[in-house]
C-alpha cells in the first residue's frame, strides 16, 4: 500500500488508510531516478551470473556426482565455504583482489564475484542431478554404439535438465537480490536495484520509495519461484534441493 501513496497527500497518524492512492510515485521514480538503468544492470548481471555459474559448475558437478576419488567429502565441504562467509567480507576481499589484478570493469568485477559466491548452489544441485542418472541407461547407450555426445544428449541431458533449470533460477534470484558485492565493487558508478533499495532504507529513509523498489525486486522473483515449483512437481525433488 505504501507504494501507492500519492506524493501530494501525506499518510500519517491518525489516518488508518491513505487519503489518495495512485501510481504517481512509480512514474516519478521511473523518470527522476536511475531506476531504469539499475534494473537493466540487475537483470543483465543476474542472467550473466546464472549462465556463467552454470558453465563453471557443469564439469565439477559431473566429477562430484559420477566419480569416486580420495578426498571427495573434503572437496564437497570446501565448496560450501562461500555460503558461510559474510557477504561484506567476501565483497571487500574481491574488491581488493580485482584491483590488484587490474580488473577495473565494474560489471566484470561484480559478475566474477557473483559467480564465485553462488557457485556452491549450482554445484550442489547439479552434482546430485548427475548422481541420479542411471548407469544402466548409460551402459545401454554405449553398447549400442552411441558417441559421448549422443550419450550426453539422450541419457544425461533429460535427467539433469530439471537441475539445470533449478540452478539457473536459484542463481538468478540470489544474484538479483545480492547487495554487498554490488555495493562495494560497483558503487557509485554501477547501481543495481538492491543498492537503490538500501539507499531508501538507509541514510535517506523514504518508505514509499522503498516500497516501490521492493515490489519491483520481489514480484519477478515470485514468478520465478512459481516456475521452480512446477519444475519440482515433474522432477525428482532430490535433484532440485541438492539432497541425494
């Protein structure tokens, strides 16, 4: 409701409801702030992070899901470390690392940070997806003379497709909502929707503006979660939640 409070009419005590509801504030934010550019930055970054993370995680996920080697449990534990380190600690580390490497592109720097930070989610989901592929189907395809590419296309891909979709959606959602890395590495030149939201919740607290930006951030993610729910209904849940 705060997002629809008309800027010309103050909503305050003792009024139980706003005097006037309108979308005028949405238009004002769209025309007078960097919201348009921030949305473009956020979605481009989240899509890029989702596919980059997917490509990086596929080989390692295959090894963790299909191969047996000494120290596998240790590796599976170590890849979860980015999930337990505080976001601002990771952001400060990456900011220093990128500067020392001479990477001054804000977009590239944040993309690298998001990909590394969210890699454990994709690795966990996809490694379980690979582990769920039946060995007898692989052997049958090989016995019939199928090439490695054909085995992957006919046997592996249909089995891991729900895991791939889940990985893309989850990484996209986490990336588009991530604040610390985007703020530390990108601010003030490269803004995203979360950085705008936190500015309205911080030193210049403007509740109606924060409500508008929150809805812009949350509503698409709700839609994606509904898509993920449909994926869950038609797939083995273990391949989606990373338990197997």
